[in-house]
C-alpha cells in the first residue's frame, strides 16, 4: 500500500462511505503508524460530528447485549453507529471474542452499523492510541454515534474514556453489588448508570448505587440517572437512548461539550507526541540493544540499576542538551 | 536536602536500619526524582534478598485485614515485612485511606513492620516508577518480605505486578463470584487464590474458581492453590504463609525466581529510561507551550491533528536524526 494512486482511490471510496474502504483503512491505521498519520491527516475532519459514548462494566453484566439493543434502537431512529469493542483478552493469554460477536450478531449485517474489535495490547499507551485513531477514522466516515466498549476499570479505560462525551456504567443485580461499581473510580466518571438484567431484581442495587452517588459531587450539575434494562429483550433501550440525548443536551447547553472535545484532542495530541518521540529515540539510540547491556551490568552485580541507566543515558542527555 | 553531609548522615542511619531514616528517604524518593536516583544508587543492593508478594482483589474483599493477619503471622516467625499499599483513591477525587490504616492498626506499631501508602497518580507510568523506587528502598533496608497491595485489575496493576514473585488474588463468597475474578486477566496471573470471609460460605466460589482455573494452562507446572481465610480472626494466615513459601520453593527449585528477578529489573529499567527521556525532551522542546499552540491550530480548524503535531515534531525529529 505504498502506491499513492491506490491510496488516493481508497480515500476516494472512503469519502463515498464505502464500508470496505473503511475496513481497509482501519487495518492500515492499526498496523502501520506512518500510514496512519498520512491517511488520517487526509480524511480528518474539523467538524467532529460524531457523538462519542463510552460504555463499561464487569464481564457478564451484559455489555454486548446492551450495545446490541441500544444500537438497534438508535438505527431505528435513522442514525448510524460505529462500535469499537476492546477485546477482553488479557495481556497474558489472548482470548476469544466470538461470544460478543454472537451477541452483536443482529447488527453485524445492519448497513447503518460498523463493528470493530481491537485487541488489548502490551502497553496502555498503544491501546489508547489505536482507539484514538479508529475514533478519528469513524468520525471522518461520518457516524452519528460512536460507542466505545471496554471491560471494567483500570488506567487504560480511564485513558480511553478521555475521548467519550457520555460514559455509561453497566451493572447487574446480585450480591457483590458495591464491588462492581467501586472499581477504580468508574462510578465517579459515569454519566449514566444502567442496571441490566433488571428482571432478576435490582432494587437493592439501585439503593446501593444511589447511596454511593450521594457521596460524590455532581459533575457540573448533572446527577447520573439510573436506567433499568433487559438488554436481551430490548427493554429499556429507548429510555437509555433518551437519557443519552438528555446528557448530550446538558453538555451542549452548558458549553461543556466543546470543553470535552478540547480535552479529548489534548489527550490525543499528548499521547501521540510521546509515542512518536519515544519510538524515534528508541531507534536512534538503539534502546533494545542498550537495554541488554544494562541488564547484563545490573544482573552481574557490577552496577546498581540507576548507575547503569545513567551510564547509558547521560551521554544522550548531554547531546540532547546541545541540540 | 541538598546538603551532602546531611544526605550522608541520612544514608548512614538508613543502613543502620533506622525507620525514621527509611521514612525520610522514601519521602525524598517520592518527591524528587533526582534525589531518588542519587540516593537509590548509593543504597541499592545487588542481593535483592526481599521476597516480593503482590496482593490484589476487589474493594471489600478484606485485603487490608488479610495483610494484617498475614503480617502478624510472618513477624511471629521472626521475619520483617515492608508493606506498600496503593491508595485506592481514584484519579478523579482523591480518597480517604483511614479505613485501611485502621484495619492494619495492629501492625503499625510492630517494630518488624513498615507500612507505606502511595497515592494513585495521574499516569500509570508514574505510579509504577514510584512503586519500583519504594521497593528498591525496602529491599536495601533489608525486609525479608515486601507486600504490595493494589485494588482490582487494570493495566497499572499489571505493571506493578511485574515486580512480584508471588501474586495473591483475594476473593470473598457471594454472587457475582465469577465477576470478581474475570477482571482483566488477574486470575491468569495469580499464583495463590484466597477465599476470605470463608465463614460466610465459599463452597460455590471454590467450585467456580477451580472451573475457571482449569481453562488456563498451569504456569510452569504450578497449579494455583485455593486457601480459605477469615482474616479478621487470623484464621488461615499460617496456611497462606506456608503456601507462599511453597510457591517460593517451586520458583527456586525450577530456576524461575532468577527469571522473575531479571524480568522485574528489565521492566524497571525500561520504565525509567522512557520516563527520563520524555521528561528531558519535554523541557528541551517546551512541550507544554507547544501543546497549547497545537491545540490552537486544531481547535480553530486551521490544521488537522496529525498535520499540527508533525508541524511541530518534524524539525525536532530532523535534529535528532543529525545527532
């Protein structure tokens, strides 16, 4: 894909909203950072029209089913939806994603929907950048809504959710309720709480959630509503979508959407700069090979870790200083 | 603390195992990266005698109580214990840690124990580096065991646990059992599983855990045992410690401990190099100010994000190339 005529044709098809071109571009963007920069700079829009929704919750809470029923409802209203699903495979084994695919089956053939799953990568930064890039591509493609789904809490979710305008936390009834929502502060960043599988109960969970919410200051006057759903039957999808629109309206009326967009761009810019700089330095100063030398010195006991690192870094820092 | 005579005296006291000097050095290390490097390079040992234990689990599972009872047992056997507790405050509000302090009260005045809590920081890397540094200081101080406690799963835990030789996952009986352990692959990296509060049940959880464990390949011949505890009454602490020693022995006999130590050092070296390089570049090239300019260009619509970033970065990359 170095042939610029080929890339021109691809971008042309993409701008004509061809889904195959969309898929091809995302694959390019995921696998080749240089291609990513070249292509995204040509398709990137200044409009940022897509409304970005983050959705999280414990495995088993029914996130995929909920996204399926929500997407079915949103598209029934005439809107288009791009879905980015972070593969719940751990960094240790790799994992199957087939179950979620099945739960989203209904929408895989829906012409108004495009679903992309992204594998968890080794580094937090790498995953966040992949998500930023795909979001940029989805945005340029013109989806009305982008839904980013991740599992549970953790720093990588926090990084990814810097992008989202509305964050939804999905819970399910059961003991261990408080456990589900206390995870690393997700409750504090959630704009809407969903009690899914609410045919199985949920009154106690609702009381529990409300109590926990009371201990936080409302974010800019927004009190996170609790929506009950039965995703597998489509129950509550309309109400959830109305609640998303209400939050969107709240952000717009109070000038907060623009603020969130700026914040999202700032996070993206910072991550990209750091990633490009580190990659360049790693090549320039042969980091992998020098890491081996440092390891040798430390593990043989000839130097402590800081002395070994500075023995390698100090000359580089001195040269940088004279740039 | 720029007076080198003062630092010399401090290091002298530290090497004489004075806890006040230990506390002082950790505070210095936490607040001043340059001091951290200078001091750690002088106290760093090549022996790495401390045995490092990682302990995680959902909030409410009783991690602090379990660490308290485990520590009481370990010290009763004549060993010393250093505890690093990652403050469960979210990156968004900051949170109280008093509850955990209370649960560890028994050991706060124990002369064989030192407890340090570390606040979650903005960046994953920053937190991991703080934990590496404190672990190095604890190791140099000569603790027999270091216990690192974190909440739940997520990338930052994965980074921190690169340091640990034995990883313990703490669960509690109740519905939502499978949810507790599926989080971001923690089950797959756990060497020992604890069912705490086992007076409240746990048979079903045990079956559940065993089923989930069967789907993973055992790590180098080690099948993670399940230990039942009632931490608030000290029940199971002896068995848990014996299980830790059994795992330690397994690692030693199979040459895996050395491998884990090398891996831990490698992770630490890589994080430190990246952090030092990025900090230097940020100062040298006035990153914060240039970020503002880039934001201006992108938000005004005059450039797309990639063009704006490369407009700033390309001259830097060119100069780096000619170094």
